[in-house]
C-alpha cells in the first residue's frame, strides 16, 4: 500500500508533466536511460514506467529502441528505494508520517497535497520493513523452522520461481525485495538463496507489463517482451555464479540484507551496460517477430484508445486527446465538403459528407467510454482539468458534425432539388465564413494542445464577427421580403439559414476555449449588464 501511495501521489502531483519529461527524454539511448532512472525513482514502480512507455510505442509517439533504453534505466531506478531502506533508517518513518500528514492537510495546492500523500507512502514502506524484520526475528531463534526454510530455498531455480511469483503477485519488485531483505537480515535464508530470489524479483516485475499487453496489438507487446528477455538473459548468465557472487557481496558489506540490496543494483546496472549496445538490433528483431496488426478498414475505429494505459491516467488522457484530434480532422473535411455543396449540384458528395458524421459519432462514443473508464481518484487537479477540456472539445466537435449533417446538408440538398440559385455575393459570404471556420478550427486545436490564453482570447473574440454577419444578413433578408421577387426571397432565406448554421458552428468552436479562459479569470459569467 505504501508503494501504491508513492506511485499514485507522484502521478497525481506531476500529472502530464511527468509524461512530457518522459517523452522529451527519449531522444537518444543515453538520455533515455537517465530519464528511466529518474522517472522510476519518483514513481517507485518500473511497472508504471513500462506501461507509460508501452503506450507511447504502441501509439507511434516514440521508437522502440529508446523505449527499450528507458526500461534499462527504469530497472536501475527501482533499485534506489531498495538501497535507501537497506540502511537502518526505519525509525525515520514517524517523521515522514508527520511531514506527509501536514502537507496533505494544510497544502494550498493539489500538488502539495499529493506530494504529502507520497511522503506518507514512503513512511509506510519503512514501517513495513521495520515490521517485517521484527516478524522474522523469532524465526531465527526457531532452529527447526530455520532448517526447513533453508532446505526449501536450497534450490536456486526454486528460489527464482518463488520470488518471481511474489513480485508478480505484488505488482512490485520493491515489495518483493523488502521481503527478501527481511528474510536475509534475519538469517532465515542463506546469502546465496537471497541472491537467487533477487533474480526472481527482477524477473517477476517484468511479467506484469507483459500480462497487461496480452490480447492486444502485438506492437504493444514489443517493449514488455524486450524487457523480459533482458531479465531472462540476466538470470541465465548469473545463476551459475551465485555462490562466488554471494561471497563477493558479503566481502563488500557483511550484512546479508545489504548484500541482497547491493546485488540488486549490480545486476541491473550490469544488464544495462550489456544491453545498451545491442538495443538497435534488438528493436529490429522485436519488430520482426511482433509485426503491427493490419490497419483497420473502418475509418471510425479508434486508433489510440489503448486500454493498457488506464493505470497511468496522464497517458490515457494523451491517448484520448489524440483521438479527439482525429475528430477535428473529420470536421475539417466536412467543412470543406460543406463549402463545395453550395457551389456544385452533387447529391453523391452530400451523401459522402453525411457518412463522415457517422465516423464522427463512432469516434465520439468511443472517446466518451474511454474517458469514463479512467479512474477519477487517480487524477490530480491538472489531469482532471485536462479530462474536462478533452471531453468539452469532443462534445463540441460532435455537435458541429450534427449541424453539418442535419442542417447544412439538408439545405444543400433542398437547394439542388428546388433549383434555387444563390447570388454571387451570397456565395462569397458563405465561402468567407467557411474559410474563417476552418481557420478557427485549427486555432481551437492549437489552444487545446498548447493552453495558450492569448489564442483562446482571439478564438472567442472572433465569434462577434459572425454575429455581425448574421445581423447584416437578416437586415438584407427583410429588404428582399418587402420588395423582392420570389426567387430572390427564397435565395435570401436560404442564405440566412446557412449563415445561422455557420454561426452556430462558430459558437461551438469558440466554446472549446471557455474552460481555459474561465481558469485564467477572463470569462464573464453572463453577457447581461448588471442592473442598477
């Protein structure tokens, strides 16, 4: 539970910033290793790091080779907390409890409160180690039980399997290492057996990401399989030399618990040095044996909504955001088709535009379900706001698609059927409004991705221009109604309907920036003037 609190607290405190740091650190192998060490040292979970990076590789955000390098660093990073608790600092946990509690209760920002939760988790880890050691001490005094445990743990392969199962069940090599160190420190198992169990803990921690990727796209399995191969090769190389290695570790530090912790570090650093040179070849081999699944023929099928990313909310939100950008691309095509529909008498293009709305509806439903599955309790303040912004953009894009499908395409079909001819000035106005909508759609996407308040201001202020166009079109229509021919009145009425629908689309585009402006304090609660 302490490890869970540390991981969850850090994720909530840093949120998408942690994901951004990880993404930036994937530019080359050396930087990727260092990034893996740092991120995992914060999260205290190589499994969490593996799931984050697996989501990036599955989505095509990063290449496999630097992702494998991150995992080499992650395997080293997870040894740091083990090194820390291997020293006699268990009495520090009351201080950590107090500091974490004060930060959690009195912190003014969610980041401080989440950091306090992580500090409490670290205190729980130290308390757990203290209790484990106290529990194991009576076993040392029982000769019969000690002899039994030594007999059971005499087989190195059995030790590896038992420790691997423990790490897999606990979803944490750190938890398994705490247990192994407590056994070794109490003298319940021989030093050689403790080293074999360290190998098992490392092997077991590589199983969780692999299990979570089973049944999905083979691309998502590449990184977990590569990490598991690293663990298996390491175990095969080290098992024959466990006895001399145990003697070497004890010569460095006579404490059996510290010897296990030091071996944990040495093993992961050694495997990192061995594998970093062959990562390019390993990446090519994994891509060969685990080819990408054939692309879906249905354009409405989601491409980035990876269920395996739910454990890391910031990654899941990034996946949903990428899918919403696909919705924006569909709207872009629909707007361009809508513009052409008022110049060409083509029923087939109108039907094709309507079908695009079906794609939009499918994507929107999938995004809604995906966002609804992300655990709200794991979201920090920043990620919760990001989820709201993502859903708001998706909802507004879906509404825009409905307006184009049910309103504008109906008008376009009616124009062809009735033979109504729009005057050239009306066509120019419709073209100008479509062009501005396309520009504003791209601006809305930029605001969503960057959080630029100035761009959000511009987006909302542009809405007033559409309101002016609607007023002017309405006035012209009144003039035509009073003295125009019937054909001109029909064309003017159609132009007014088109203008109003395009203005509604502009309102939905502008609405995507409201969340950001509300946060910055730049959004009024009402357009009404206060009464005197």
